[in-house]
C-alpha cells in the first residue's frame, strides 16, 4: 500500500469518526472502501475501550463516595475492609454479602477477628457452592458474640484454579469446615495443616456436590447403584 | 530379658462401640494410660443429605431433616422451616407458633433426658438411665398422639404444622409437667450429686470459653463454659420473646468451670427452664385457629440466600439455603451443632486418662446422624 493511499484512508476514517459517512460510501474502489470501514470499526472500538478503562479507574473513588451515606452494617464493614486492604473487594457493595478476592483472605480474616471494633470471634458457617460456568464459591458466615453483628464473605474461584487461603488457624472450626468443603467441592485451602477428606473415604473420586458430578462405577470392586431418575 | 517399650500405642475405638453413640471411630494415641492425641474419623453414616436436597422440592426435604438428628427431630424440622419461611418472608399464624414452641420444648426435655441418662450409663450408672427413659416415653406418647410418629415426625411444615393438637393434648401435657417436675429432684439425688459420678466428671475435660467459641461449640456445651448465649434470647426467633425463662450457665459447682459435670448439669437446669416455658405456652395458646391457614400452595422462595439459626437441644443449628427462584433449592447446607462439638474433642481429651475419654465424649452429647448427614 502506498503512503499516499494510507494518508487518504486515515483522512477518511477521521471524517467517519466525525459522523461523515457519505464520503466513505462514495468511494468507487471496493477494496479501499472496505479498508476504510474496517479501520473505522477498529478506531471506534479502541475509543470505547479507553472510555471503559477511564471509568474503571475513577470508579473506586466514586463508589466510595456513594456508599458512605448508606447505614447498612454490611456496607460499612465492606468499606472498612476496602480501606484497610485496598483492591481486595471483587464486586460493588450491597446489603447481603461482601465479595472479596482470594489473595489477601488470610490477612483480612485475621484482621476481622483481631480488630476491636469488629471482633468476629465466631465462624458460624462455611460452605461451598457451585455457581456453574466453571466457577466455585466459598462462603463464610461470621458472627461477633461481643458486638452481636454478622457478615457473609464470598470468595469466587474458577474450577481450574480453585485455591483459597486457609483460615483454619484463625477460627479452629475452620479446620473441619474447610475439609468438608474440599471433600464436597474440590476447593483447595492453601496452608491447611490437615488437608484430607472429611466425610468420604480418602480414595473416593470426584467432588459430589458439584452440579456435574457423576458417581464412579465401582468402589473397591463394589458396584455403585445409579440413582433413578425422578421420584416414584 | 525382654525390653519394656515406652513407645506410643495407637488404639482404635469404634466404629462399633456402645459409648461412641453411633458409628464414630476414634484413633487414639496413648502413652501408657495418658492420651497424647485423639483423632475422630467420621463419615460412616453419610447419607448425602445435602445432595438429596438439590433434587427435591422444599417440603420434601423436611423428612430428611428428621433423620439427621433422630433424637431431636422436632427441633430439626423447626430449624429448617424457620429458614425457609425467613427466605420466603412468610408469616405463620400465632397458634402455629405456639404449637411449634410447645413441641420444640417437649423435644428438648426428651433429648436432654436421653443425653443425661446415657451419660450416666457411659460412666456405669444404670438405674438413672431407666428412670429417665421411662419419663421420656411419656413425651414420645404425646408426640404419637399428635402426629402418629414417635421418633421421626415430619410434623412442622413450611407455613404451618401437619396436624392440629388432638383433643385433650393440653390436659395431658399439664398432667405430664405436674408429674415430671418432682422427678428432677429424684434424678439429682440419684445421679447428679452421686459421689462416684462427681469423681468421674468434675474437673475433667475443662473447656475454656475462648477455645469453645473458636471451635464453634454452641448450646449447652458453650453455656457450661460460662458464656451466656442462647439463640432463644440473643437472636430470638418464633415467639420466644414472649416467655420468661433463664439462660442457664455453668458455674463450676463441683470443680472447674466448663468441666464435664458442668456440661451435664447445664442440661439438667435447662430441662427445668423448658418446663417453665411449656407451662406459659400451654396456658397462653389461642384455643382456635386453623393450622393449615398459611400453607403456601407452591413453595417458591425468591432468588437469594439465607443463613438462619435456631437453638436445638444440641446447640446452634444453622441452615444455609440458596434459592434460584425455582421450587427446588440450589444448595442446602446444614451446619450441625454436634459436628462442631465433636471437632473440639481432639483439643479437649489430650492429656487425660483413657477412661476419661468416655466421660468427655459423653458430656458433649453428639448424634452421629447429624454429624455425617
């Protein structure tokens, strides 16, 4: 392509971005016209991406300005976490749960327990859930006996890399809870000192509470009966 | 000359053993008579409760909750229906609430009687066990009178109960309470203040408060360590705020705070409080009202999730339910109080004698059906 032609295309794209499509459509040469059009689409996409990135960059400040007025305890706790551990929240704030990223979970958990104004001394419930679309999620219900407040923490991980830091040394019941979640969902808890199955035998295959679980054919030579479809 | 080995010995208790209260296996490392490490192995009674729940409608789950804690099935029904009703934001008629509280408290007495009696039996006291089972039988008769079943009731439904109270139930219940209250004194004479029993339980297996909370121990086991925490008071549900009763805590009456004797005695005190609640509830209950009035035609909770807790005889029973708006739950997690109570055993039993393990395990009052689900 000659430099002259390139110059012409660039000019036409600029015209197109400004809204002047007629001069592009008027081009006689089909090859040139399609080149201009594809260049135009590319330019538009780049502009859009830049706008999204700019919005993302400015959003944390914006959202924090938005959430401050909300008096819901869940939002307040989430805001405290975000303040202490920047870039740890994985989702916008809401009234039901706090969605966080797995990386800093151990530090956040120890802080949640030791910070005097929070003092979540009791891990009430911990469970996994299969979200479908290759995603698993661990959920923690924390409660403070002293202040009588509670939160739900959610951590989503992909199936291919289902690793979450273990909080077994912070709340001791986490030991058995995490082993059960590993047993049923195959989420690995890094740093767990006794990472074994809880309810199923050690040599069982698969993770039963995943939605696509298929039971193994035999276990030590015993044929496992298949579940009948529906109920009689 | 042979060599005397001073090494550790691994001893296996269970899975078939009368004092493990079901099919529980304990791997015990002993140094002579002293326990150095104890590892519970569970799962022998795993029946895939949670997986089954994902293939059934919400009301079909209720009979399964019976079979989890088969010694306090009413309380498990109660915990589950409260969770589903909370998710649906369903209000149930006042009469239903009264019936549920009456059933839950009768169940608490029945469950505690078995726990106390079997605890005596574990330690070698046979007679109190027979006395307590005799009185528990009268409560089971009342359940049979109400819904036809003696152990697994399927009595509480989402939005109501399966049957109204039968004619003459209130009178029978009052008669039972009048008969039962003096019996508590007899149990105390027979077992509670028995010298041998105190020797076997006081100062044994002391559970400090912070350890108990960290391990998620709840219910009578937690209260025996001196924590005044009862969901009926602290996170009240149903109509418990209407009744006047005390939250009983351990006080180290025969030894140290949080020992086996305290865990036993808190249950005995709680039986008295349940009698108190029952007397109030039976007297205040509205005479008429339809118990099926609020039953939903189709149980279809809105999209969302809930974690709801109730106080069963064994402690905080939690249900985590995730709904996608369909008639079948996406996920039902049962957080069982016996599961958390058993997890503390390793911490609790280390350093004690072999015979104390039975004392400590019995005092936790576990039900394996609920642990393995």
